[in-house]
C-alpha cells in the first residue's frame, strides 16, 4: 500500500493557522526563557564569586536542584502547584484580557501557561549556563586577575570587566548549545497545555489525522529555528574572527 502525503491538509485552512501560531509561540517563549536564563546566570555567577562561602553554597544547591530534576516535573510543579500558591487577586488579573499581553503574531504572553513555561525554562537553563560559563572563567589567565586586583578592582568589578567578558568568549559555543537546547525543550510545555509548536501539531493529528505531515512540518520548523538561532548567536564570533584575520 502506497502512502501519498496530503500537504494541503496541513498547509491550508485551520491547520496552517495552528502551525503558524505554534511556531510563533515557540519563538517567543524561547526568547523569554533565554532572557530570564541569562539574567539569572549573571546573578548566580556574581553571587558565587563575590558572596563568599554562603554564596557558593547557595549556587551549588541551585545548580544541583534544577539540573537533577526533570524539566517536565518542574513545569508541572510551577503550573499546577506553585501557581496556585500565588495571591488569588494576581491570578485573576493574569487570567483577564490585557492589551499589553499580545505579542506580534497574536501570541498571548501574560497567561499562566506562557509565564510558567518561560519561568521553568529559564531556571532550568540557568543551572547549566552557570557551570558552562564557570568553566570559561577558569580559563582566564591568572595573571589578569592578579593585575586587576593589584589595581584595586573590587570583586564585583573584577567579575564585570575582566572575568565575565573573557569567560563568555571561552565558553560561547557551549552557551549557544544550551540556548538551542532551551528551544527544543520548550516542546515539553505541551504537558501543561501550552499551545506551542508540538501542541499544535498534535492538535492537527486529532483534527484531520494528518499526523505524518503535521510532525514533518513541525520538525522542519524546529530545524529552521535552530539554524537561525545558531547563525544569529554565532554571527558576532564569526565577524570578530574574520576581522582579526584581515588585520
């Protein structure tokens, strides 16, 4: 029996709208998770380097907790448990419709599903980024640290101006890998009913039984997004390397 894919059942009508909506939702939750993960990573690194033993212990517990707990379990916890512990007035406010809640592409971000997903992805990824960048910090020549200390740099200034820029450069490829992993892991948010790309492809399967075509398109879009992210994140590195080569 020969199988003939029916792409029109996925690329037209309501299924096409679902695919586009899911893709844009994945893009936005990925950006939100990346931003949160980056901010948390900087704060955790600063705490580890300038907070003494207490700071190091806090970061160690953070990293151990979030790295050793499956992301799906974390998503379920934030959405079904932690969310219900928030004040009722705040939860009702989030559930109301707000003009500022709509992102380009008609993606609603001020919702329990989006906020829980971005929060879980950010916390989970930050635990990995801390260790990746810490490895890059260890590769910074000791002489530069000693020279900065001799010139009166405070621990925070040393981290901001000497360690962090060079540590990021040393660990940039693993950092990019973690951002790409965040994008891929956003598919787990379908477990809490978040209408990202995987959720929408499954909805098409239930709608018209075009499972193969829907998942093929979804896989292609994940691949496309990963390639675009890789190009954008590595562009500054490639540009700098090319500039140094021509000098």
